[in-house]
């Protein structure tokens, strides 16, 4: 059994989190649709239960202590988890919800267009998607699984490999008319668009071309969608995974540069916390992903 004295009421925790976030009882009370005196009483009761002060008063403002800030981070994560669980139950009471963190462009350009067959085959399951670029901990984020790029090294998680990444350098037709390219060495003085999460991608591409990468680089971006648009606008050469390059090449917005489909430096993985290994919606999603074909390589 859980010790009740270590579990404050939900009203106390909501009031505490709101006051820490706003550093104002007045704003927190308005957000919660309560009176200021009620919020103040909830804070006092929480401090009494915890056994130590959580705020200091400075110029009529409540300033959380360092211990309170750390406590609030854990409380906020727990409240988010409760909210996600409640939303999942409310939206799908007879099935289950799968909360999945995905890379932004991967989610919109590859995963989302393929989800319909999975949902049709599993009518009781709701899939909730949220984008994450940086790594996070399953201990503080209430996701059931994550799709990420790199190596199978997510902390305290099980992994399933989805597919390897293959890279194709692409530029707009107008850019290539202005800068004809017949050898890798000719890229030395051209802007090579960079992605924050792929610091070694261009090195892998040049190695695949049998050449050394130049020291000069181009604009740095945090998402492939921005890189694609920059390349279409003629700002430089984009290095894209094949599943993204295919559509742009097929529609004539971009053209491949030199040898296409060079092996990249990582793979796409599905990872999930060990405690979720037998969770029904996640098991169904893993089985479906295992049968989903990897993207085709660019061949021209």
C-alpha cells in the first residue's frame, strides 16, 4: 500500500504547480477558477504535509525554493501522465491508446500516411502522436514508445530496428543549372545544408562517393522539412533520407546529385520502456511495423 502522507491531494498539487509556473497566486487562482485565499490555503496545507516551506516571499511575490522547483518538475511530469491516461480512456474506453513520440518530418512524411491500415486492422486502438527532436527519458515523459534515429542505445528500453537510412544529395533544377556538378570535388565551394541531428551525414555521403568531405558547409537546420524547402528555394544542396528524397524527385522539385542512395550512419528504431513490453496496443504496433516494408532506395 502507498503511504497516504506522502501523496498530497490533487488540488494541492495543481495549485502548487500553477503557482510555481506563474510565480503568482493571483494568476494561478484565475487559471484554476478559485479564489486567492483558497489557493493560499492549498499551498499552506501542502507545506504542512511536506513538512518544509516551498516558497519565500519577495516583494509580495511567492518565489519557489530550489527544492520546490525540483519537486515541481516531478509533480508536473506526474500530472501530465495522469492527463494522458485520462485522455486515452475518455477517447477510447473500449480499446487502448498508444502514445508515440516521433521525429517531426518522419512522422508527417512517412508514418502518418501509412497508419490507416494499422488503425483499420486494430479498430480499438487510438494512436496519439507527438514530435520530439531531442532524446528524453521515459521516466519523465508518459510515452509508450518512441521512433528515433541513431543506434540502439535508448536508456532502459527495448529496441526494434525499423530500417537503415540511405542518403541522397538533392538540389533544385535551377541550382544545378547554375552549378553543374559532375564530380564530388565540385561540391567544395557550394553550400551544403546541414541537419543538427546528422553531424556526420555529409562525411558518410562523401565516403560513399569515394571522396573526402570539404571543410566548408552551409546553413544549419533542426528539421528535414526546413532543409527540403531551403533546397527547393535554391539555398544549397540537401542531404535527404531516401523516403524524403523520392517524393521531391518524383515531383520535379529536386534532382539527385551524383550517385544516389548512399548508406548513412544510423538507422530508425522503435524503442519502448521495459515495463510496457506486454502492453496490448504497443505489441500490435510492433507487429505491424515488423511487417511494414522499408522505403525504396533512390535509383536515378
